[in-house]
């Protein structure tokens, strides 16, 4: 049996899988906001310990654990720097060594979106295809390209579809450049636009729905609720995001002639199939070969994709002979 941990900006998911890759135990806990990397690493260990307990197995008997993390990953050095929106995490932190010491078992490290796409390739929506694009639609927009059933790594950072340009000289992206997909369709950018419109006096229920749920941010659940209430501003901003997604995905599909698109991430999974279909429709005007458009499918492993995918990192380690 082995462990897998998915480190997210708001929560940590851990699983223990058996030798047939079935989930035997799982645990979830919030990502600590205080205490910096040491507190986060302790929580990662606690989550896996809890998952092992729920699987009825002693942690020390696990073959090892994989960790999917946001930020700049150096799998060789076992470090994570600039970990997404985790507080006080800029410098490279030796996560593999620190977590290995906490757990007492070998630890392998990978990119969070990458390992989730590996899980979809092996067990989820990507299974029938030789090639597909995995697109993580959440606070930001991440992605990974699978070619011949293997994730294409490039120099190590391939798949950044969030920074495909959808409008020259367009909106400022969180990355500092202009006109990127993420500047139109990332949840953070959509929220900034909504706050601006709200301040200007545009009517919307987005913020009262947010408060009613005790949230400080426009979460995927808040956007989904606003769409159910047919909120005009929410509809306008989501439509704008869908159009931008359609253009960016179609451009990638034109280059690589992909068989399918797998949609995941907080907004992707929350909005689900109806929106996957709208994205597919938004792609059509931009597809060079529009007689056989690739289907847009919703990821099948949901919240556990990252943690299950992280368990596969141990295979890669073995394959690399480390
Ligand atoms: Zn960008």
C-alpha cells in the first residue's frame, strides 16, 4: 500500500491506496494559514497518518508517499518554492526531506495539476485516449498535455494553458503579462472584475451569496449559486470566461490535434457537464478542423484526483531508478 497527498491552497487531501490502486482510506484537513511551511508539512503528515488509520494500516508499513504540490517544484532536489497562495512560502523548502523525516517512509514530489492529470490518464476521463489536454479551471488556470498516454513535461513546466494569449494587449494577468486566458477565466481575475463592477454600482447578488455562506472569496460554490439565481453579472463574467476558454483550448487543439479535453479544477467540476458543453461550443469557431471537434469531458476523480495521482509518483521514482 502507498500514500498520496494533495496540497491545495485551502485544503489537504490524503489517500492510502492498495496494490490495485483502490482507495482504502482517506482524510482531509484545512491547509494551515499560520506557521508557514513547517506547520503545513506537519499537517501533510497528520493527514496521511489519518488516512492510513482509516485504511487500517500502520503508516510505517506504507511503501512510500507521493506529494502533489503547487509552486515551483524541483523534483530532483525535493524542494518547493513560491507555493501558490500559501502564506510565507517564497524560498525553496526541502519538502521531501522534511516530510520524509515526519513520516519515516520515502517521499516523492510532483506538480499538483500534473499528478491529477496522471490520475485521470490512468483511472479517469482520459483513459480511452492517447492524447488529451487536462485543464484545471480554478483560482488560476493550470493544465497538462498528455501525448501517447504520457504527460509532456517539456523543460519541466509544460502545459501552462492559463498563459495562452486570448487578446493582444488585453487585461492584466496575475502573472504580470497582458491578455492571458487566466486574466479572463481565472476565478481570481473574475472576482476582481466582479468587485470592480459591484463598486461601480452594477447590481449583483454575488457578494450577498458569498456572505450568506460565510465566505470571504467568490468560491466556485458562490459562482454556481449566482448562476442558479440567474445573476446578470455572474452570467456575463462566466460567459466571458467560457469564450476565452474556447479560444485558448481550440488554439492548443489546432497545434496538437488532441483527441479530447478533460476539464477539472474547482470551477470546472462545480459547473460540470453543461459548462463543458458550452466550452466545446465556444471552441468551434476557432477550430481549423471543425468537422471532428474533440469532446470536452469533466474529470472523473473529483477532489481525490490529486491525491490518487500523487501515489503514482512512486512508480516514476522506480522507473527512474532512484
Ligand atoms: Zn499570464
